[in-house]
């Protein structure tokens, strides 16, 4: 079929917009560093030869008509590297458990490696990318599917119109992952940057247009569902949260010591949080607890300027394929994010592993958390340091926070909760 000019123009516009944002946030050097992993994805995957597999999930027991799902995202999810990938993998596990056929198409064209193999082991068909291009791939294969799920607005804005033109009857779900324009606007406000503010406004227009074009939109929190409902009247919105399972019998306070921050350097809120943590927050903690150690885990963190020289008490791990030992060993999970959007997977993960959590209000947004009940909240360096000291020295408080955090995950971020989101989606698609 002829390649539609409108498709190429939309795709080019989307890519240029994302490049302008990356340039404004990171500069030219940062933009080039961000581009490198896309060309080295197979090697990165090889760094984790024991990437975890997935145990099949039991079926829901609720009769449903099996559907054929095609999921498209920027790359094959790697759940040992980011929370969005874990959510995506667990979503596919749920769909497969309930009898649906699931195919995954990575935009970067890399459908191999151990992470793709783990998905194939549970019955997901992982493709090697849309070669020679989406128009031809969709023309050849899209009529095989009942539901198309596109993750992130910047893929949806050129893929959804193409899909509609090729398969008018296909049902389209946009997975926002988080509301990008909200995160970008908050960063612009934090930095008082007019250029970022203008780019965030453009992202908002693009993201809301993608939401309006979808049959159903997935959001990760009730807070973001409210924002979308106000901005796009009539949009059909389903809540599909982060999906975790609390560990059984996590270690108690006596077996734990030290602090943990998890977050990769490709996500700007994490870079800002690490800089703030190392430069302003941790020195205050270390002054009161001289033996306290801070563990920093995340792809690309060792290359950050603030971490190139050794900092007393700070241990920089970089990417850690299996976080379980650190999650069982550290006493307090930290989320000092000064801006962001969606629900923060690091907070869910800390709680699922029985840790006490200290976070900013921004990091706790959308996670049904209450200060003093299941988290300690503060929004300045001294307040965060004081909260950490309390969690490190008050065993009774630590136990209450840890127990309440695990209960929070069970109630709001479970497989059962996600199944309800999928059921809601199917109901909306049938209307």
C-alpha cells in the first residue's frame, strides 16, 4: 500500500516535539546520551542474562469472550529497570491468564533478548518491530486484532489515525502511563522556565487530542482520571494502576539498616531528586546518624555529575537486575521527587517489600497515602531529613508504616484491582 503522507508528517512532528523537550531539559549532551540506549538495547539486555521470568497467573473465573490484543510501546518492557515495564508485563500476564491472545510490538524494533523471552514463555507473541514500517505492517496484520493498545501519547498521535484508516473497526485504548503534560508543566514551574512551560502547553494539546481519539483511555490514578474527565468531556476513562504483589514475611526493622533510592537517570524527576538528596538532604541525615548509608540504584546514575566524585556514606549501584536483596536489607525507602505525574512505582515497590517510606507530596500523589499512617511526608530538605531520622530510630513507628504500606498495596495496586480495570475497559469497548 502507498505510505500515507499524513502518517509521516504526524510521526515527524511527534519526534521533533519530543526532541525539543529533551533538548530543553538535558541540553545537547544529554539529548545524545538519551539517544544511545536505543542503539545498544541488545547489549543492555545482555547485562541481565537472568532476567526474571513470570509465573502464570490463575484465571479470574469470570467468563469472558477471549479477544486478540496488540500492545505497542516504545520498547520491550524490562521490569528489572522501571516500574512502567513491570506494570506492562503484569498487564500481559493478566490478559493471558484470562484467555486473551496478546501480541507485543516494540517501536524501537528490538524484539529479542531475555526480557522478550520471558514474555514469550507466558504465551505473548513479541514481534521484532514494524519492519519495513508501520503502514505496511498494519496493512498486513492489523485486521487480526480486536483491540489495539498504544502506550504514551507520542506514539498514539501518529499510530491511531493510521490504524483507523487501515482497520476502521478496531477498538483503540490509549495507555497514558502518566500524564506527560502534567509532569512537564510541574518541571517548568519548579525551574521557572518559560521555554519548558510553552513545550508543556504543546504536550497538553497533543496528549488531550490523543485521549479524545481513543475509544478508552487508561490512567494510573483517580487523581489523573479526574484531570482527564475535566479536560476531555465525554472521554471514556478506566483506571489501570501499577500492579504489584506484596512479598510474604518481609524482614523486620531489626534486620534492616540504611536508606534506598531507586530510579533511572533517563527520567528527569529522578535526576533532580538524586541531586537534591545527595547535596542537601543526606548530609543532614549523616550529621545525625554518622554510620547511615544511602544506596542509589538506577540505570545511568553513576554518570550523573553529582555522583562522579565519592560522597561519604553514598553507595552508587547503577542498574541492579535483582533488587530483592536491597529491598529486604534497607530500612527506609526514599522518594524525594520535587515534580512528576502518575503514581510512583518506587513508592509502591518499597511498600510491597515491607519498607517504611519517606516521600514528598508529589511522590505520594495518587497512591492513597496518608502522612503518619502509611508514609511520612515532607516537602523541604530539613523536613525529609527529620522524617528519615524518625523512621530510623523509632521502631514502633517504622513497624506501623511498614504494615500500613503493605496493606495499601493490597487494597489499591493488586492484580485484582487491575483485573477490575480491564473489565471496565471491556465494558466500555462494547458500548
